[in-house]
């Protein structure tokens, strides 16, 4: 199965929720799954927006994604702007050039 790379382009919690659930589904089907938080979307790492009733919050959904094998990558510039560390947020730091250079045959989706 082809992999899936999802770019979250802005700080909208619903977009991150969609990216994480889509990536979890791709991972469940046996494909590589990555979610890249671009620039201001990195702020979502410290946002725990309320979830619809009966669904996991963003922190729990991030944990589910990680446990499912989804790679979470945060924009290096976004981390610096938000004053965050990749280590403390348990994500990989990266940039768009590396993301695209390692895309391979992944499908690329931007939310």
C-alpha cells in the first residue's frame, strides 16, 4: 500500500483531528503514515481543544496515532516561533524540503 503524508497548514484543531484520524486509518491498512504540522499549526501541539462527545481529545488522539505508528513531524520554524521543543512534544522536527525529499510514492494531502 502507498503511504500517506498529511500536511496540516494552519492552527485549526479540526484539521489536526482529520489529519490524525486519516493517518491512523492509513497505518491500520499497512501503509506508512506521516502528519506534518506546518508553521503555526505547531501551536496545536499544546492545544487540547474539546472533542465532540464520545471522541478522544487531541492529546489522546495524538497518543493513539503514535501508538498506531503514525510519524508526527513539526516544522522547525514553527517550533521556534512557538517556543517549543520537539523533544518535549514527542515529535520529530523537520522541514518541507526534507518532507518532500522523503515523500517517495506517498500520497500528499494538505488540510
